[in-house]
C-alpha cells in the first residue's frame, strides 16, 4: 500500500488536447470512511450511511427509533473496534482513504503534462465529500466532469446513491458542468485480466498450493434484487469471466457474499459459512479474492484477512491467504486509466 502526498493534483496527458476551451474534471468516488475510530466519529459516519434510503429502505417512526435508539448506540463501539484493527496509524486514517488518494494521485501522474484535466477523489459518506469535490472542480474551471464510481458491479446502494449525491449537488448549481459517468466495469476485459493476474501473482508467492479459491463479493438483501437491482447478475458475470480467464472449474473458484447484517434475507452462500464448510469437508489450503472491491477496506482487511481466515483455521483448515485488492498497483492504475480514456472520447482529441 503506497503512502503518498495528500496534495490534490490537476493534470492532463501530453498526448491529449481538449476538444473545448474549459477544463475537464475526473472524479473518483468511493464509499466512505469515518474520520476516526472513537464513538462519536463512528456514530456520525454510521448515521450518514444508515440514513441513506438507498442503503436501508426501511422508513417511518419505527425505523427511526431502531436506528437512533438501538443501532447508533451499540454499533459505533463494535465498528470502531473493527476499524481500529486495520487503521493506518501513520496517516491516522482508514486504509480506504489512503488507497483511494493514492489511486487518484497515480492516475493524475498518468495524465501528467497539461493542467487542463483535473483528477480528484471523494467519498459518498464522510470526507472528502462529493459536494466539496464538485464545487472545487467548478471553481477550477471544469465545465465537464467524468464521474468514476469505483464499484465494478452496479448496485443502487453503491453507484446509485453516489450518483444521487452528484445530482443533488447539481441541483444547487447555477452553472452546471456537463456530466458523464463510467459504466460499471464488472465484465470489462481489462478488469478481468487485472484480477486474474493478481490472483496468479499471489498464488505464485505462496509456499503452498491452494485447493480452492473463494471470490467474495459484498452481500445485498435479496429484496433489492427482486426489485430490479442488477448486482447479483453482475457478480455472477465477473466470477464466470474470471474462471474462464484463469482456466478454473466452477468448484475451484466459488462465488460467495459477505457483510450480511440484520434479519432480512441476504444473497447466499455466505463467505464465512462457506470457509467453515470447506474446512470441515477436508479442504486444507484456501485463498480468497474480493473482485467487487477496487481498494482494500474494512470489508477486506477485517472481514476477510482476519475474520474469515480465523474461521477457516478454527474449523480445521491449515493455510488461508487473501489476495490483496488491485489498489494502486500498476496494473490497477493502467486499467482505471484505460476506462477513463474510453469515457473521455469526444471531450478530448489527439
């Protein structure tokens, strides 16, 4: 995980020229992060997150009482302890913020040479906010903004709510910039290849041979899928294409879902239950990859690297290793930049 300067950068590629006179902004958007692990910081972050109707569709006085009277009294403590296990002490921030900034800076360097394309980053929840990032881009003269939600698979609870936030900002602007967004890249060949190469590289670094690999993606309530969310289909497609790229049989790369919470029905099979079942069935060597996360975060570093690995070993497994997310690795930056280039066609000219 590369640590880089917090300075925001305005850049452009030497080989590209603007098709118009104004500047172009490229805004990377990630989910969000608390500012610290203490109770108040966690409560503030969780309240913003869980109050989003795209994330929790429950509403009315009963939900208000449950959220404020139960969840926001207990969960900040447990979530704070989890974040504390993976916190970046050097920069005093979550790894998600560290890596997203690093991705932004690396992409900015890839467009180095001309000040007319501005690369920035923001969080849907917490800081830096989407509101501030768009206002900053507008102040710098960006009349066109390319939005890049860093979620390979689309869900209304991730990409959808990020776009809602952007549109809310635009509604308050007298002079609105033109807007584009990068489409979900769950099946893009560059993404699949980058994932496959990361798995091959990680497996080659191990002193043991994995028998099975789990592709663990963030879970979603089944009701979301029934209402038309394409997320599950996107997840299945990603894993199917990844199997083909790796030459794996279905049993060698299993699709599971993590981060289940509450009493509602969630997508299955569950990651933690699966690792325990595999261990009990005699699998001794297991790897886990998280192809739904562009950056390592609480869901990968705590849920997978710690919790899932511990459960596998406790159930009788011997070796378990988690493939790092693509993060700010050169293949990741090349892949992200290629998607940006595709979506800037017509706004820039050679």
